[in-house]
C-alpha cells in the first residue's frame, strides 16, 4: 500500500509539472560554457525551487545537474544534437525521500523553422518510474516577436501504463513567454492549463537563466 501511494504521488507530480527544467522555448543544440537556471512554481505557490547547472561541451553536447531545494532530489541530464534540428535527451532523477521513486526520461526533439520568426517543435518521450511508464508527446509553436521576446503555445500529451492501477491519458495546454533583456540573462514564464483529470489547479512557473 505504501508503495502504491508513492507511485501515485510521483505520477501526479509528473503529470502536473512535466520536466523539472523546461523553459518556454525548447532547445536543440547547445551553447559552449556554463549556464545556470532557477525555476519555481508561483501559482499555486510551491516551496520547491529547482536549481540547474548546464555545461555545454560544444555546439552539439550539453550536460546538466539539477537540485530540488525542498525535495532534495537530484537530476542528471544530457542532450546531444545529431543534426541542426534534431536532438536526443536523457534525464535521470534520483529521489531523496526514503520511499521516493527514481525517474528516467528518454526523449527525442525535432524543430522545424517555418520562417524567420515561427518554428514548430515536437518532443517524443518515454518515462520510466518503477511500476509506471509514460509515453509522451509534446507539440509547440514558437513565435519570435523581436530579438528579446519569444512566445510559445503548445500541448503536453501523456499515455501512462501501470500493472498496479488504472490510468487515463491526459493533455495539458501550455502558453509561455521568454524574454532576453540583456545578452546573458533570460527570463521565462509558463502557464499550464492542467488536465482536470489529474489536477484541479492550473500552474504558473517562473524562471531565470544566466549564461557565463
């Protein structure tokens, strides 16, 4: 019973909040050097602050290390762009809680630039949480208003499977904006309309990233 409760909680958190570190725009390649990102759910308010450090080995390969200040979970990540518009990702979260569940997410990203200001992005993912697996599909349109502002609108679809409990597919709608006031600083705001089958409240996430 204890394990079932832990699985259910992990599933709800994954449904509601998706990837731990995901700014408004979805990246493909990498920037050489170090970067840091701080993200917090401000509505409904959460104590958890996600801090992530990134290291770009070159224009194709990026590694990351994330930490949740409240959960104390640690996430190791890697992204490799094998083409200008395609990349694979691997993220593994080590839960700190005694009854916590480690999570591994394997993803594939594809980005198509329709013109100078509009791009379409798709993400296919496979999430493994012990007794629960999730096939995910994200789609997003990104519109660049100018050199400093990019808006996005998309969806997050997940189809979970478990031998322990019956689970329904879900679809979240996400709208966001990314602002780059100066060269090394990026701020982003994401509003997620959460599927009512998995949560009652929509969420708002705020984050800031700095490139060294």
